[in-house]
C-alpha cells in the first residue's frame, strides 16, 4: 500500500561536501549540496546550497551560491542569493553582490558591494536579459 523509499547514501550522511586543509584544487566546482572548504580553490564555485570557507580556506575565483560564511580569504567576484556572513578574521577582495550582508568587527572588506534582496536566479546574467513580447 505505502512503499517506503530507501534513503540515499548522501541523505543518511548529510549533504555537505568537504575539502580539508592542505588540499589545493585548480578548476571549477559545481555542487547542489552544501560545501565546506578548508583547503584552497583556484577556480570558480557554484552551489544551490551554502558554502563555508573555513579559517584556513581560500578561494581565488568566482562564487555563485545561496548562502555563504567566510572565515578565510576570498578574492574575486561573489554572488550570494540570500545571506553573506563575513567572520572577524575574513579577508575579502573583489566584487560582492548579495541579498543581505553581515560583517563582524575585524573583517577585512576591500570590495565593491551591491545588495539586491530579491535576487532569484543562480546564473550571473539572468537579471540582465530583457523579455520582449510582440502581438
């Protein structure tokens, strides 16, 4: 009558990916789950979830995500749909576009910042396309 679907392996363990300290990745990362980065990423990152850059972590490239907490270093362009949290020891250089911004005292924030509370899409150019209707 009612079939119970077995949970997937990632549902049982949680949906957080992790790159540990001492790991260096050169290239792009795309993830639909949450992500914690304590290593170094030289490239772009895109996620439908949350990214946490730990105190030893760094990203040099572009980030597009739903939520973001930064404790380490970031250099590039970041688009956060909801909330960007910058912890006291974070270092940010580049361009920031977010819905809401929280900055702890002590954070180094050398960036241009645009706050757009109603950003709907994870694609960087989606808001720039105009729709034209004809009869």
